[in-house]
DNA sequence: GTCTATAGTTGGATAGAC
DNA sequence: GTCTATCCAACTATAGAC
C-alpha cells in the first residue's frame, strides 16, 4: 500500500475512533507512517484528506448494505439480514458518528456524503418494504417510508445505547424488539 | 447568576454543540464571561467542569422524561407522549452525543452519568410497558425490555438521521413508524 | 474570588532542500 | 515524492499579584 493509500486508510480509522475534531494531521501521519511532506503533497490539508476518507467509507457502507437489500427472499428476510448482519457495534457507525461533528456538518463538501448515505439507506429500505407490501408479505397499512426511518434509526440509536453501556446487549435488544413488532405486521398465511 | 453557575451552564451548552474534545477552556470562559483565574478557582480543570455540567444535564434529562413516564394514562399514551414531546431534534441528545466522545468514554467519572442515564431511560420505559401489558393494554407477547430498547434507540437514532438530513422529517417519520408498529400490538377492545 | 503573566504542548500548515 | 525546518495560533494549566 502506497503512502497516499495509507493516509486515507489511517484517516478513516481515526475519524471512526475520534471524529474530525479529535483527529490531527500529526496523528494521521503517525498511523500512516508517512511524513508531513508526504501528506501535504497528496492532499491540500486535513479537510481534503477527510473528504477522501469519508467518501470511501460511505461507498463501502452502501455496498455492504446493498448486499442484504438486493438478496433474494422476502422483505422481512432481507430486513432481518440487514439488521442482524455482523457489525462493530461498540465502534458505532463510521458515517452516523460524523453527524455529531460540528466542523463536518458545517462544511457542505464533508457533509454531503454523510447526508446522501443515510438518505440512501432509508430510501432503499423503503423500496424493500414497499415491495414486500405489494407482494402481500407485509400488512397493507404499513407505511414504507416511516418504517424505513424507524429501522435506520434503530441501528444508529442502537450504537449509541451500546456505546453508553459498553455492551452490545441494548443494540441486540433494540433490533430484536423492532423485528418482533414488524413480525406482527406479517399477515398470517392463508390456510 | 454567579461566575461558577455561568461556567457550568456555558459548559453544558458547548458540550452539546461541540462535544468534549471540541470544547476548550478558553471557549467556556468567553461564553461564561469569566476569566481563567475564576474558572481554575472553582474547578480543577476541564474534566472537573465537564463532570459538573454532564451531571446536571443528566439530572435534567431524567426529570423531563419522568414527567411523561409518571403521567396518568395507558402505556401507549405515555410512550407516545414521551416520543412526541417537544425536542431540539436538530441539536440532538446532549447525553447521547457524549457516547461519541472517546475522551468522555475513557474516563469512568465522566462516563458514569451517560451510562446510568440511558440505562435508566430503558429501564423506566420497560416498566411502563410491563405495566401496560399486565393491564391488558398491550399484547402479552411483547417483550418490555426489548421494546424499551427499541424505543430508546428510535430517539437516539432519529437525532442522527435528522442531523444528517438537516431536517426533523426523518426523526418524525421514525417516531411515527414505531408508534404505528406498536399500535398493532394493542389488542382490539372487547366488543 | 478574579486578574494578568507565563509556559510547555499540540494543531495545522508552509517553504525549501533533496 | 519525501524530508526537515520553521511558523503562528490555540490548548490546558500554573503562579503570583490584587
């Protein structure tokens, strides 16, 4: 891995662990085993490097989610697979955590990938749910957009509760809880 | 309001807006219109001041939540009142946001009030739900603890989605969505 | 209690040599 | 491309005067 690549990857890690304000160019350089000259040769500065890092993380997040969304199976099966997927729960969401970073939210360029990615997740979940409703897999009264927001919020909120408790338990409970509520919206099969 | 009081209040605001890493003693002093000498006379340093601020915010958060939890009405009514209560959605949760602050989570003293407050919210919600289930207001198959985690996660996650979108819409949708799912667990009244 | 002075460290970046 | 030298501001805190 070349120096530019290492700088981006180190920035991705540090943004996840410490956020934008908490990540210094010096810390990035140390982790990437790159000098100052190298960093400022490849990138104009901290924000430029952060942009590259955030974009890559956002792309990766969408790709991983699409694996479950585009899989075969009923809507409930796909939503369950998405919620139950292996996750670094105690580390939280590398995109969601950036919403707490005022310097990220204040910069339209840095903010855009965060906004777009979470909006995409909601929209994609809504599509999956709408599809399930059309196929009669889900109750006709279920609102796809609202329920999609609920599911996306469960994940982001589950991370927060898990980090506070320093335990994955509340995350797992929140997921199990919403899946239980959703199951009640699955029409009984015609006998 | 005296100087000590102003320092605590300013710290509360800044922790909410910029987090622990992003809040400097200088910034606190400016907002509180207090000098350095004043601040270091009343508090041993940044973390000591942050502790006072976090404790107060945690107490306030519990008191506000208890208003809805202890109100008269069915479990669904109290949960609905809690979720629909007026909130500074785009500012997020002043306690939940601290879970993203590695320096807060690394210090047991600062971490404790965050952990305890969110655990309390879940436990209290579980009590309300269990009560509703016993009274026959909610489906017997509903797990109070899991559902409590779901509801608490909706709030924390709703804030994240709202901040990303710079709009309260996803927060409101997530809340409406989960209330819709919960309503499906309300047994039809005996006719 | 509050003020000013001081101080060592880190942050974020630039300049120019190689 | 990478290195070292240099820069100024901000961060966090201490010391001592008033």
